[in-house]
């Protein structure tokens, strides 16, 4: 057992609840509930995995009232109590404690009926919002609606008590209803719920009182408080200090969880991406924590990725418990591995925010841990019924994850990679400015496959004959994709005339250091992910005069907007001096002159004296081996971009998924066998 983290692995008491250690799974939405808001078996397995992975306390977000449940479960519906009891029992059985964060948020107003238009969003005052292009206006709550909201908190808490939970935490941060009532920015009321701080605190006090009355003596009551709204006209750390001090003096809470970020205004620091410095909440927590007196202070600190960081925070006194959500999404065994001295076996969250952006594609997962949210089926890896010899081609995320799963299942694995190191396209992304932390994922996969005995053949271009010489039972092709040199894209699936000019470059040439153009550079990005904007910034920082062209209104796709990175990327491009030309596309390339057209009016402009053009347009799968090997091996799967270019998360997911078929009796032999069979009703 490791004794490096004596503070993390010391007990703590939250009101009447004893917690065995000081690292908690912080509240977040888990989209694994029924339409009526009951947690499913997959929800239970998700929470249980984090307790078995070492967390002493689990927190999840649940909605009140019933109307605002969205994708989250709700304890406001009595019929959900049996399922909630199963959830609490599972966490207790695994050795943990369970506290539920109750909240209502304007962005999830719910519906009147299935398939109806949305119900109105409620707030302290009428206000206008825009989140991911979803525009909303709130209704100023009547006093009767306020009473109903307080009753919903009371009833939900009572139902949680009956289900056996250990506590509730009322959410007064992230733009939730309680924060909005506290805020002079959002709350423009002139009645007893608005105006002075005392009045603005009224709903918080009455809600906490209702929760306290419904909890009884065995449950803890806490609140999550925004330390600083960072809004002109909002409250700052001085007023937050007073809110916390008055709440503690009134004996309304047993603990407080401190953070920052209003949704949508600062959502990008509420879920800080790789572009945000670690522990961004810390100075705000430090400014407010003194108001807590003797009650425990909890905090996620913002982009905390290791138990070592948690130990340092506890040692400094900034908080008494430290938590994380994304770090545990990436690695459920984070705390257990640290306790047992096996930290090198833990994945490190790389803050790519696919866990947020996945919603755009109707998905949910972690880019580097495809087992997340699938713990019931993928939480363990057992030996295959039949040991096989497996050849995998390509050592990017898809190939590395496939190799890892195959090795864990007992197969003999040979992994070919044409480059001299592992990582594939992800390693190239890690060379882009601000994204260096992505390399952490590749380093982990590389260490894991070596630890598991995978035979790595780096710097070897695998041909069909090389593969067949290995006499494989199964082959997985994870050979990725390359940018289309001729400029075909999802905006215009046609070659750009003049693409073969000697001053036109592909992204790979830049990222592999085969070219480093300077002077007047046009960077066309018709993909909208990280490559185009990253290369534009890279070249501008190196001194080039860069104009960034995109057919979109914004310089990134909706997926990157949903990953909360747009404002951060825009700030970086502006700081580097990149000129941004939206709704623009290259019509043709001449002799160091480029004709650019507006995508709506087709009006053309000629840009002369161009020194370089970068075409970050469409990607084409590299999959010639699939045709050459079809019918020659028992199982053949193309995965990730080799199957079809898509978002990065599909690579690790498919590497994992198809690796599990190898060695199974009566298993599918090809992607087609899986694609056209019926879905498993159990999923």
C-alpha cells in the first residue's frame, strides 16, 4: 500500500456521515436514466465502478422538479424510489457513501408531454440565454412557483432518504436556479426574493431548511457555491464570502463545495479544456473558504487529473476534500491505483472534452476510455474462449486500444506501425500549440501494450504478405486516414484546381516537419477540428502572415463548440495575429495567386503573392489492405478512420469493440457481420 498520500487516505466526517478517504467523485450528469428519470443498471454499474476504484464518496446530479429532469434521473418521482434504492445499496455494498446534488437549470426546462415543445424555463427574472446555439428565455417565477420549487426540494430529499442515500447538496453554482436568485446580475426582483443580499439569499435558506427538515438525523446537507460569478454586475468573492458565512452561522449546511463558472458565460472554465491552466478555481476558493468556519470545504479546483495534485491541495489547506469527474471518467481506478502504488497504470484525463462534445453526435463516452458508461458490459476484460494470434496494423489510438484488449484477453499480439513511434494522428495533434498534453494518452497506451507483452514492430510498413507470414487468426486494420491532397471536403467534394502546385501543402507535411512555410500563408480549413486552427496558430507564431479561411461561420465545427473550446481557440488565434475569413472557400489556385469565393454569394476575390497554401480539408481512409486480405484470414476488421474518417473517439471505441470479438465462439468475421446484425436488446 502507498503511504505517499496520507492526507487523501485519511477519513473525514460530513455532518453525520463518515467518509473513508478525501477523494470524491464530483457531481456530473450521467445520461443513463429511463425516460421517467430512474437510474438504470448501467447507471448503477458506472457509480459502483468509481467506488470500487477507490473513491470514498460518490456524488451525482439529479434534477428537481420532475419537469426539468432532461437526461438526468430525478428523485422527485416517487415511483423511482426502488431504482434509487438499488443505486444507493450498490454504492454502499462497494464501500462508499452517496450524496446527491439537487438542482434545477434553465437549460433543461423539460417538456409538457413527450414530443411536445419545451416547457418554459424558470428563473428569478426574465432573461435571455444562448447555449450551443440553443436560445432560451426564462420566465420570472411567481411566488407560488417558488413555493412549489421548495416543496420539490423537500419531496426529493424525502424520497432520497427513503431510498437510503447519505446526503443532499443543493446546487448554487453553474447558473442553476439557486445561484441565479443569489446573483444581482440575474435577479432583478423587487419583492422579498430580490434586492438586498438578505432577500436574494431567501430561496437558498428556505430550500436548505426544507432539505434539512426532510433529511432527518442520518443525512448530511451541503451546498455547492459559486465563489465569483466573474460577471459585470454579478457577485464576487466578497459577497460569496458573506453568503457562505451567513449560511454556516444559520447551521443550514454540514459542508460546502466551492467552485466557479456560470453556464453559459464561463462554461469553458466550468469544464476546463486542455487550453485552461490546471486548478483554475483555486484562487477563488482560497478567497472564500475562510467563511466556512469549521465545516469541511470540498472542491474540484478545476482540471485536477491526479491524486498527487489532490494531496498537494489538501496539504496547502485550500480544501478538506478534493474531487474530480473527468479524471474518474478517464480512469475509474485512479484512487485505488494511487493507494496501491500503481499510478503508472492509470490513464490521465487529457481534457479534450469529448465527454461534452459527444452530445452533438448523440453519443457519450471518454475518448481514452471507451469503457466509461459501459461498465456493465465492458468494465472487466476476461480471457477469450479461444486463444488467437492477432496482427494489428497501425499504432494510433484504435490500434493501441485493440492491442491492449487483445493482450488482456490472452491473445498473442503483433502490432505493426510504419512510423518510428506509436500514437498515429493523435501524436501529430499533440504537436499543435496548447495541445501537448494529449501526448499523455499515447504515453499511457504505449506503456500498457509493452507491459502486456505486445510485440511492437515500429518503423515497419506492413504489407499483405508481411501480415500473412505471421499466420494470424485475426487481423485488425487501424491504419487511419490522410488529408485529401486535392482539397476534397465535406463542403465541396471536388478537387481544387491547382492543388498540385509546389507551394500547396497537406497538414501532415507541416506536422511531420517535412515543410515549414513562411511569408504569406493561406490556411483553408473545411474540417473544423483542431488541425486547421492549430496549424494556423503554429505558423503565425513562427512569424508567418496567416489568413485562415473556412466555409463555416465559425472557425471550428459544432463538435469543438460543444467541447467548450471555441472562445479559447479564438483567443489564441487572435493573440497569434491570425486573420480569420469565414464563409470563404478556395475556388482555384494559380501561380502564387489564389481565388477565394464567398460560399453564399459566390463573389470571388483574388489573393496575390501567396507563398503557401495549407489544405486542411477532407480525410480519406487508408485501407487498401482490407481488400487484399479479405477471405485470407478468419477475422478481419477495419476500425477507426481506416473504416471511415470520423471523430477521434470512434477510433478507441472501435479498437476496443472489435478486439472483444476475437477468439469468441461463433463470432463475427467482418465489420459487415456486425453492422447488419440486430442490436443486442440488453444494451
